[in-house]
C-alpha cells in the first residue's frame, strides 16, 4: 500500500537553529514528490516538486532533497515567520498522497 | 491575479442534510482537485476533474460527488451528512502540476451537528 510518513510530528527550534524535516514514502512508480507549507486557517502553499533521486531544490532558507525512499526539507537559520505546518505529498500513478505534516515552531 | 476561491468559508449543517461546496480555480487552470483535511487523517484526496471529466477518485463513499463545469468551476456535494464529515474541504487547481504543483484555496470549514 502506498504510504507517506512525516517526522517529527512537531518541532520547536530557536531562531537561527537549523534542522531537517523528514518525509518517508513507499510509492509504486513515483512521478514526483511535493512539499507544501500550510499556515493556520489557510490552504497549503506550494514550495517544491522533486522528480528523481539526487535532485535538490532551494528557496530562501529552505532546501528540499530526494532519495529513493525519503525526502528531506532542510531549514537553514530559520526565522519566526517560517513557523507553519510543512506537508509532503507523493505523486505515483495518478494518485497524490499527503503525509500528516510536521508542525514547525520557531521561537524568537 | 486571483487565487482559488472557495465558497462558503464556513458552514454548519445537521446530520442527514446535504451540502454543496463551490470552487473557482485560477483563470486558465483546467485541473481541479478536492481534498478533505481533518486533524486525525490529514489531507485526503477526494477527486480530480480535468476539462469536465473526473480523472481520478479517492477512497470515499458514494455520498461524496463532484462535477466540473465548462468554465472549470467545480462543485462538490455531500449527501446524507454524518458527524464524521466535519472537516476542512480544500480545492486546488493546477496549470501544470509537474512544475507548479497545485494552488490551494483557503477551504470551506464544514461542521456537522
């Protein structure tokens, strides 16, 4: 069964303290791996799509990487405005499966 | 540029009633997807429409249905509401999901009492 698991469920960091969020997936025929950010009361906001193992994409303080079994979202020197829930989603066949997300809280 | 618009934002319904939610995608986007988001299950895929045709469907009972109109606007209907249908219903549209992923609306918060 296709599955996406994110860890940790929640993470509290001090401002400037870098860390990584994990997204493990078991999907037949992965076509892509999405990362989204979701703020309270809003819909998810698209961040990245990764297609193949070894691929990396960056946006401001965020960098997403992909291996054959997992993806990482690295956050470098985060700021309080990076606080949000980060969601990953696998795209395999014609199904998109979301993980339950990591709630990230950056303390000033 | 207008984003994805969902109406209404909030809705309270009674068990057994039916409800229709509306989604207007970004202009030019022909793909519209619907998701249910709950604290316990996270985001779960309901269905996707492309050019008025249902392209894909998630594992939800037949009480959940949808349609897409020629202008790409989409509606989702839930009949015989149950308490467990209380959730945030999100609509997302895409021009090219390979490059741009999906753009989500802010959702409709449905509460069934």
